[in-house]
């Protein structure tokens, strides 16, 4: 199973030139735990990173005026993105190596496919293990 088949394809997005205040508003709706940052608002956007509550809290330790800080100013210059064809194990290893809980999933041509979380990957992996062990038990007792 690849992550393109399990990612959230309706991920919240925001343009890189928007303010952190706007990202905080999107996160506070409860619709998303992370917002995918895109280069520009086009039908097939390119993901260039993500913004999470952790990012916003880090900036708030320096300033409370989130309207004065653009997302582009605080965006990781080496963002983690995952290819839609990547398997669950590989994606989990990359997230863990970065200490990240979320990553944008990109498709062919670098276009945004969706967002995946470590929690979702762990859940899918657990379901796969559950199904494999059930099949093993079933074949053992036939």
C-alpha cells in the first residue's frame, strides 16, 4: 500500500505569502492539525512545506503579532515532502528521522496530492499487521 492511497486529499492549504495569523485561524477551526503551504493558489498547487501549531508557538515566543510574520519567513528551507508512491514503512522512517508528525504528499510533477500524518501511517500499519496475523492464524488451523 502506498501513501497516495491513504493520505488526506482534502488537506487545508495556504499560500506562502500569507501571514501566520491566517494559518492560526485555519488551524483553530479544528478542520486541520497542519496546513500545507503552497507556492500559489492554482488548480494544481505545488507543496513547499507545512505549518503546524508547533511552528506558530515557536514564533509566539518571540512576538505576539502574528499578522506581521509571513509564513515564508518561518518556513523550513528544507521541507520534508513524501512521494505518493512511497510505502508506509519508508514514509514512517522519514517522518521519524525529521521528528515530524505531518508531511505533504506530492504526486507526479511535484503537485500536491494531500497530507499524511504519522498517526494515520501507524494506524494503517497496525491494520495491515492485524489482517496478516489473522490470515496466519486462519491458515494454521485449516
